[in-house]
C-alpha cells in the first residue's frame, strides 16, 4: 500500500478489533488499564497546564520586580509566556503524535507524561520571566502530546458506541486536575513558586503505564501491514485533506476563544475595583473561587455534550455547544459586572466548554489508523498556535487591568466555529443518520 492510497483510505473502524462490550463487566483487563492510564494522564494534564494560569500575574510580577499585578509589564510578559505554552502544546501534539504512530501508544504516553512532569517542576526554579517561558514551552510539548496519544489509545481499545460517554469521563479527568491545581494555589496563595512542584507527581504514573498497559491490537495490526507508515504530508492528500483543514479551522477558532478566556478572566477579576484594593493572597483566593466554579460547571457540561452527541451526532452537538458558548460570553461581558455577578454568569461559559470533551473521541477516528495520533494531534493542536496569537492579541487589545470588552469580542470567535463544525464529517458509529 503506497502513501497516497493510505492517506485517502477511510479510517479503520475500531469496532473491528475492539470488543463491543454491552456492560462494564464485559470489558477486558486491557480495556480497563488503557482507560485508567488515559484518564490519569488527562487528570495530571489538567493539573500541570493550569498551575501557571492561576498564579501568572503574581508570579510574573515577582519575576520582573513589578509593584502590582496591574503593571503593563505583567500583562505583556505573562501573555507571551502563555503564548509560548500554547505553541509548545501545538508542536508537542505533532511531535508525539508521530512518535505514537511509529513506536506505539503506550510508549509514547510514558514519554509525554515524563516531559510535562519534569518541566512543570522546573518552573519553580525560574529566576526571570524568560526562564519561565522556556520551561512552559517544554512542558507544553508533553501536554500536547498526551492529548493526541491518549485519545488514540482509547479510540482503539474501547467500544465505539460508548465514545460520547468516554469523552465526558476523560474531560472530567482534566477538570478534576484543574480543580487540583486550584486547590494547590488556594493552599499556597503566598508561594506561587512552590505550586509548580505539585506538577512533578505525574512522573510516578509512568512506572505503572509502562508495565501494565499493552499496545492496542488495532495499532499492532496496522503496523504489521505497513511498517513504514505515512507522514505528516499525507494529512494533506486525498480525502484526508478536507478533514484536516476543517479540523484545524474549528480547533483554531474555538481554542482561541477558550484559552483567551481562561487566561484573561482571572486577571480581569484580580483588577475589579472591589477586588484590587485587597491583599494579594485574598485577591488570588477570590479569582481562584471563580475559577473553581467555572471548572465545576464544565464537568456537568461534559456529560451534557456527551448526551447531545449520543442522540444527534458529534458535529451537530458541537455546533449547539458553540452556540451556547456565544450566549454565555454575551451574558457575562455585555455590561460591566461586579465580582459577585461574575460568579453567577461565568460558570455558564464553563458549562458549554464541555464541547471540548467531545473532541477527544470525535477527532481520532476521522483519520486512518497509522495517521491517527499524528492527524488528531496535529489538527487539534495546530489550533493552539492560533490560540497563542489570539491570547496575546486580546490581552494587548484590552486596557490595562480591564479585559471585559476584549473577552466579549473573544466570545464572538465561536460564531464562525459553528459554521465550520456543521461541515465536519461524522465518524462511523455516530448517532447521526
């Protein structure tokens, strides 16, 4: 089989090699192990990716010697650091996606976790803002890679008809990891540097994964038939090209909207008039409370999105969730709101962010087996480069300390994302007719 025919081939259905268990008791030991490994990887993913988001302003202020978090230098440098993280995330998805397709899902999963655990821990040693930028970039390589590898591992080992619920459970792992980061910051409000040491914990997971989690049979079978395997260029050939371009577009638009919100909303809260005059630990706890409510709401949103996908198909469910996101952004930022009002409105944005859980099980099956982690990782994570530019843009666009209008306009990115989603393909086994 040459590369051109492989790139144009429809994705091999996981159902052919993956037992279609009717209940939890019918799942094999290998399925349980792969599911637990992916879920724990997702949990620690969420932990490590959001430690910086929660302490960005005070930590960067400390590194550059700024007197206040509202300093223009804090806004500038913290946004560049976050942008480097998103770029690293995108590159990591492509890099470890290739490793996962060539060496196997289990091996690649171990490498991604070691990468983000090591460099998240090293962030506690940063002495200048550019040290932090480098460590964030390197940790992001592993985080971006873990998404691509873990999602393919699950798509190839668990029953296809369970995918919407698997996606919800996996995204809940991310949410719980984010809440773990929130708890770490809450317990250490005076020590933004020390919270990064919590990010070393995932490294211990690697020992178990390498010993207990086998490679999926679907990957082994495909590898035996094509030892050379396709390359990234095959993503832009034949029938796969349309899927790749649409996926990049929908991910670029939606991830920019989400990550600009996740990064700038805490800083917006820190600089509200009724919050700005309080002590820094108290301000951090206030922003952290808002963050906690947003992520808690997103857990419910994961299962709501899964329910939608189960009955109307993935692409329609994604479009409806994007529409809800637009409405939530408008409701939250259309007028100036105090802290208490934001506590009620902003969790709705978190609720509709459950849409991103669907991407976990939706994207990998759209690509041929030996392009699966490469395709899902590259297409999904390349959107983070766009998100990196968007995060910086919306921060520079805003007045110092006031991000309300920038966040309102940021939410409008989900409007074109709705249109793109409706043109996306539907994977085999979807509920959509």
